[in-house]
């Protein structure tokens, strides 16, 4: 595996090779991305209704295009680690949750421009459950390195 994780003010798709997806190489923005905080705020981050594996990255790509923000294509390599996730039973076979999330994305596409302002990081409501320091190189006293546990409630549709 190889990817260039270096900072950039311009959003970047960090991997391409090894993705088990049939996506358009020029337009696909997903899987592993890098966004500067200012750009993330400008597109209002991720939509709050997607749960499980699904089109949250695709919508983020739409949000970038709507705001006329291009992205780098660094095209690193990727090997997926074996893991259970809520979205696919097997390649190209969606779970019930994956179907719901993808149908929601399709339904939202026609109104994406208006929906950016109505839902995203600026409208996220959550309750902080716990905050614990994370040890960096064995040192638990490093400033500003925390694991936040939050409750965002039930997903909306």
C-alpha cells in the first residue's frame, strides 16, 4: 500500500489502484480523501443522514463540484483490510442498510445544491458522552490528542 498523505489546501483523492469499485476515474472522489478544514467548512462537510457503508463520499464530491472546487488525484494504491461493515454482504451485493442509504442518495441528487446549506457539519447536533486522551508514542500527556465519544441520536432520512 502506498498513498501520499501530505497536506494540501486543495482536496485530494489519495487512492485509486486497488479499489473494488466501478467508478469514473476522473470524477470519483471517495474511499480515502484529504480535505483542508476551510474547504470542509465551505461545502458544509458530510450529510448527517448516511449510516453504514455508502455514498457519503459521493455526496462530498458533489458538494465540491457545486462549490466549483477541483481536487487532486494522487492515485495511491490500496488493499482493503478484511473487516465487517454495514453496506455490502459481498462485492456489489448491498445489505438492507446499504440499499436504504444508496436510495437516499439517489433521492437527494436532484436537490443537492439546496441541501448543502440545510444539512452538514453546520447543522450536526450531538451530545458529548466522554473524552479521553490518546497516547502518542506512549505519551498520554500530548496536548490536543483526544478520543471523543458522542451520541448523535437516530439517523434521519
